């Protein structure tokens, strides 16, 4: 049946109903412009803000979207689709317009971070993958941002999460999302290469265990990696491990080799870090850094900070890359307008604000976020405009920012969070209001519906 | 810098420290046989059993593992690795042996589902991707199995989870893991094609909203898809939607077209399903099936079953594909033996059972699981042997079972669960004990360690 492309490059990476609906749209000549928006309906209980991420991958997807002859043949073989659809898919390219918040932007519930304006069949087809891409990176960036804010600014975070991220793409995109919010580096080699993220690593317990003696393992590792020597010290007994590092470090010093750090991966990390720091300092090795790992999240980091644990780097992983306390966002990609008419959904508990939107952000005198206003797209309100054009007629309208630029911008964004939103506890309110014009439109659309 | 392969095919899909350790192993001539095992340390609070999944992808990975010239060049460019390592990577193939539990096997904490016996550098390198693959599919299969058990056996489950699965690979592998445990079909087209899973779909709210009238939307969809007509009825008012389906179904009947089903995606699903069933039956449309969706998991399904909700198909998605209540398993891939010597880790809270293992399963008179015995690999105990050879010298030793075979086998496995393990509440105990020979070995290894 021909070669199957990597999932993430395939136009078949969509839900069946998108194709079924496209089939109907083409046959019904329903090809006028549709406006869809991606937003998160409600923040998780444990989030005061979200960080937009994943736009670059969405734009790549839209620019490269096409069905191969082989994929069309497979679709034909299912017997589910009209010849009309198959013909249209053969020539399909995305030719729409996209507006978005820049990656790294802080946002809140009900605020669109992406608006797609395209012919209805095109805008419909791309729903599944747009959700899949924006949801995951936004999820991880939002979780990792809390970790970044919980840690002292002079302490690094490192992404160790590949092994329990949900698959290969998640592992790589998680590294990217982590980096955007200020995580310093990743252990995932493929992500480092693909996105140009600094790559780091220490050593595993297996290296220690494959030796008969821990000391011998340390010495062997030092011989092979004298320039980047971080030793894992908790395989048998953390404090004894630290003593052994001291002995080795003394020996190595005579040869001009320095131990860069030690990693502690188990036990009471605060107590162990204090003890290890004491052992290292007593021997005059104040420069040896302490890395800690093991199910870290923002709460564990906050607890270590409160305990004044002498930690230099927090190695985060699983809990960030699966966003353990909120592994999914209640996000949607919803039809806001078709053929110039505002549309809304009235399903119980899932009502939406009709029409295309703009978000205006107002700051207080200190440059902190005062409030956002969710408005109709054609209103002109005071404040910073958050959604701007990034694609027109299916092509990017400007060069993507580099990952370093996105990261700098995100740091500025996080700096605009008022204290109550930076806090790990739930803030009393979300700083978003709906403009009166949008409220009026919603009433109008709702009362018009007897559909 | 050359073409970057799709993440999931790249040998760079690993953690940096695997390469760093390999570098040391080669230079230290530490290439004797290592035995690593994959197991889950503790079951999540909300799981009484797990279902092994992902083996086929692991074997594909091992058989195809190789570094391209381009990848080697990139590694060289980082300046982190010895010429020795780079040369060895150039010719690297996985040439080890693998034992595993068949996919679909029920298992418990501390039981290995995979054992790798290979030269230390090879066995080390593959850790990250093996964890990444086995963890995710096992996670999803274990969650989906609870949903399958909570639903009446005559009711279908369907996977709708692509949009909030964590990336493209997760979306496709989730469909596979769902199918293994008895989910009937998927909406994810790429997964359907790749794994040969039945594909299904209904329609989205946007289709309804793009029309001025719900009735018109229903009629249009019926014209385009007369053979597979499932209508979404909750966009405005579910019961009015059901009435409109009745009117349309009467019209269509005169033309020989039947409405196959309706989908309800919001509100009190039990109450709505009862009301909709009443409306349909009153009009003589007993054959129209009811699909429900919207944040379903095993608890929601159990509640619908308890309410005797007249549901024909549960459309699961987000909560299953991210395993929302337990989005990661505490799994590990640990060195059990090197150069013939059993190895263990003594880190606080993370102690492991040393040496290679076998798992023996004993059944009661009714064919239900009585207990498992975690034993040393060379013990011969009564009971069914769960780990068998699947790869030798880097090649599969037999043809993979088909997905249909795995699914049938998994159904048999789930049928061997005693009532307390099938239940959604936490069972009082896990049916696993450690053999006395393994306990003796653990004591021996532990007391020998002053390492």
C-alpha cells in the first residue's frame, strides 16, 4: 500500500469527520470564508495563566499540507469518499490567513491564541492537528513556567523528560516548550539537534552498578569525560558518595581536572543537598555544583527553595513533560463566523463567544498586567493588541522569531505577571473581561437562535 | 546541516548521557553482556493491574537502529565525544537478545515485561526510547482496559483522542493501545491506516453552525453520507435536535435511507440519552443508535451504566489518551546483571530486585489469576511462564502477532482478572510474591555492598 509517511508529516493526521465534512462542504458548495479560533475554555484549577506555544509547528504544518497520491489512493480504497473530495484533496493547499499571539505570550481562558480565516473545507481539515500541536506545547510551557517562577532566578532548570513523555514527538516538543519558558537545556539529543537547544547530561545508576566499586565508576567516568564531569552519588549512599567525590576531586585536582557537579536523585533532597554541600565545602570544593532530580515539579521546587536547599540545578522531567497535575487543557478550535455571519455554540456548559475576536491587554503603572479585554475583532480599544497576522494566502507574512528570541520575549511576558498570578496557589480572579460590544453580540446571536 | 529524520526514526532519540556512558564503556572495554529489565515500580493509586503494550514498536526500533553519517557528523560537531565512540556508532547495530511478555498481557508492579541482554553499550543506548515506547502504550492500554471493563460488553468504545494526545506519535500509538484492549475503532485516520484499525467518525458542531438551520445541516449531511449517517444533536438543544432527527428520518425512510445514530456531546449524558431514546422510540426508530462523548473515562462510563443510560457507543478521548488520573507510570529500565554478576540499586525508595527475572503465573480452579511469582531467571517454578524470547542476535525470533491476535489475546487476559482486580476501586492487595531464592539473592547482594 505504499510507504507510509511519518505521522507528523502526513495530511492523514486528522480525524475522519474532518474529511467527511469536507466532502459535504465541497459537494454543497460551502466554500465561503470560515473563521475558527483556538482557545482554552477554562484554566485548570492549578494554573493562573497559560503560555502560548506551538505556533511555529502549526505554520509549518499549514505551509506544507498536501496529500500524496498514495494517501489519496488509500482514502479511495476505504470507499467512504466522493470522487469530488478525492479530486479536491489532490490539489489541496492551505491558502488561508492566520492571526496569532506570538509564542511565549501569557494568556487566559477564552482568549484565542490563533485565528484561522480560510475557505470552510480548509479551515475544517486542519482542526485536529492544530489542536494537537498547540495544546501540547502550550500545556508544557504553562507547567514549566510555574517551575521556572518557583525556582530562584540564578538556578537552572534542565529537561530530563524524554523517557516518560508520550512518544517521540512529545519528547522533542516538550524540550522546545521548556526552553521557551526559560528551562536552560535538555537531555534529549534529537530535540537539541532539531531545535538548537543546549544539550546536557550526567550519568545513570547503571554506570555505577556496572562497576564493582562506586569509586572506580567515578574514576572511570572522570578519565573519559574530564571536561564535563557530573557524578551521580545516590546509588548506594548519598553522603558516602559525596565523600568519595571529595577524595576523587582531590586526586583530580593534582592533574588539573575539576569535578563540575554531583547529582542527587533520591531521598529527602533538601536534607541530602544540605549534607552534601557541607561535605563538599568542608573539603574546599565550593565550586562543585549540586544537581537534583526525581519527580520534581513547581511544588517540590518551592519546598526546596523554602528549605534553602543549596541546589544549583533542578532536573525536571516527567511531571513537567506530561503536565502531571493537569495533563490536558480544555481547549477548542471553534467556528466563530461563516460567510460573514457570527456563529456560536450553545451546548450546555460549552457556550462560546460568537464572531472573530481580538484581545487587548492593559498594564498598570508598574508594567504588570492589569486586565485583558476580549473584544470583537473590529473594535478599536485601548491596550496592546495580542493577535497579529502571521500568515496570508497560505504563506508566512514574516520570518519566524528564533527560539532565542521567543525565549527572551517569554521572559519579558512572565515579568508582567502580577504577584497573585505568579503564585502557585489559585488566584482569586482571572484578569479578563468581555467587551460590551461582544456581550451585546452574544445576546443577539443567542436570541436569534431557534435553529 | 543535512536532513533531520523524523524524530521517531532517529537514533538521536535518546538522552545525552547514554552516549556519554557508551563513550566511556567503549574506551574502558566494558562490552560484556548486560541485562536490563523494564518494569513499573508501583502501580498508580487508581490501577489494580497494567496491560503490557508497545513491544512491536520496541522491536522495530531495535532492528532498525542505526546512526546516519549525517547524525554522526552532528555528534562530532558538538565536540563532546571521542573518535572511538563516533567510529563505533557508525557501525552500530543492535545484536542483543530480548525476552518479553506478549503485548496484551496483564501484569503487576515489579514484574519485568521486557528483558534486554546485550553488550553493555548497546543495552544502555536503547534505554531512553524503550522507556518512551513501552511506557506510553502501557499507560494508555491500562487506562483504556478499565474503560472497557466498566462498559457492558455489547457497547462499543471508540477512540476520539487525537486532538489532545501529546503529539502525533502519541495520537497514533494511543489508537493502537486502545484497540488492543478492546476499543472498537478510532477517529484518527493516520492510525487507522498505519495499524489497520477500523476508522469511524460522526460530524462536528462546526458543520451544524456553518448552516443557518440545524435541520438543514442534518439534511445536507444525509444527502452526502446516506450510508453512514450519525448526526450530532446537542449544538443548540439536544431534545429538539432529536425531534429534528425523527422528522428527517421519516422523510429519509421514504427514500430508503436510514439514520444510523445520533451523538450527544454535552449536558447530563444519562438524562439526555434516556430522553433521546424515548423520543426516537416513540417515533418507531428503535434502531437509531446513541453515541455519547465528552470527557468520558471509566468512572463516567460506570455512572452511565449504573443509570442504565441507553448508550450504544462510548466515544472516549482525552482522558484515556493522556491517562488523565495517572499520566505517567513509575517505570524503570534497570541494570540487573553485568558480566554475570547480579546488580541492584539501593537508592532510598528505589531499591530493585537484583539479577535477571522470570515471572510465573498461577491460576485458580476457575482460571482466574491466583498469584504471580517474581523469581530468578534460572529458577524452575510451577505456573505459566510470562517472559519468552522474542529477539536473538538483533533479529525477531518469530513473526509478530497481528493486531487482531493481540486483541483477542488481551481479551482472554482481561477475562482472567478476579473481581477485586477488575473493580475500579483499589484492590486490597496485589497478587504478586517474590520467590525465596530471589529474596535470598537480594539479601546477599545488599550485604555485599559497601561499594
